[in-house]
C-alpha cells in the first residue's frame, strides 16, 4: 500500500509539472479536442442527412464514441510511458528505473502522464456522454451504473494491457511500432463505429486479436440492445468488463517473462 501511495504521489507530481506550463497545456489540450472534434462533426452531419448507420442513430453513435474517449483519457494518464515504450528504452530511462527498489511496471504506469491528451480526450468523452446518455433510452438505475462503471474500468485495463503486451515485444524485437500502428492505432480508429459495418477480417481482429470491441461496442450493446448484436454471441455483452481484466493479467504475466530478456541500450 505504501508503494502505491508513493507512486500515486509521483503521478500527481507529473501532472503538476506539466500544468506549470499552463498556456502550452491549454493550447495543446484544445488542439487535441479540436482534432478529435472533426471526426465527430463529420459523423454527426452524415447521420443527420442519412438517418442511421446500420440501425445506429446519431445519439447512439455519440454514446459509442464517448466510451472510447473516456477510457482513453485514463489510459494516457496511466500508461503514457508504455505507449511510448520504445523511446523509454532508447533514451535509457528503463535502466534508471531498474536501479530503483520498486516494481518496474508500476513505475512505468504511474511515473508519467500525457496530461494534454488525457484532458483533451476526457473533455470530449464527457461532452459526448452528457449530450447522448439521456437520449438513447438507457434507464440509469443502480444496475446499469454498476455495469457502465465496470465497462469503463475494463476498457482502461484492456487498452493498458495492450500497451504492456506491445511494450514487452520490444524485449524480443528491435522495433514493433509498425505492428502496433496496424493492430492498435488503426483498429482504434474503427472502434468508434459499430463493428458490424466492417468486413469479417476486421471484426475478427477487433474481437479476438486486439479485442477493442470489448472497450465500447459490446458494453454499448448491453445498454442499447441494437439489432446488429444478433451477429455475435450474446455472452460478449456480459463479459466485456471481465475481458479487460483478463487481458491485463495476461499482459502482466507476459511482461514478467519478457523483461528477463532485456538488454541495456547503453544510453
């Protein structure tokens, strides 16, 4: 418990350090917000004209996007060093962490935070949630609130675990950024939409390879019960929060095995 408190204090200091440059923080946060807003505006205008996308109306689409943005806001707060892990190795930062009497993974998770990206995505996610949550027919009782909270936590752990897995691959291969670009970043762009609109290969990747469908699509289906859920096993809706925990635990075990292969960069 004391170690976690120390790491949380370190994360708090990271936030404070970034926020000292307030003008830069505000401008960068706005830039992230505006960049992500362009996608939402295009989708909004398109759906206003055509009505629905595979039975999903504009408010349901905004709700789907809101889960993606909210979870990612926490991910870049906690897993920024793992997102950029190849640079951590190249700059010799990992060597310094190895000398400290604390868990390396915990240090990587809590020692740094991408404050601007976190705030930009967080504001976007909360805005979309506020706009859409009461317009999509969800009854926000204790049951749905508990499920929604579990889905958010599961989505954070799933994406964090994905970063840990890709980071662990750096111990075996010189460069894995291209693989991560294809399997995570490209798939994440798809995850704002109902996966039922994509071909079977994309759907397979998003369910079984890099299971981003469990971050927002299946949780949204549990709450909205759209007709395209008939294409998938109903159990996916119920296990969505658990999948995030499972991915994170698998990633942790893989990390513990893989770090034994680490060789210093000599930086």
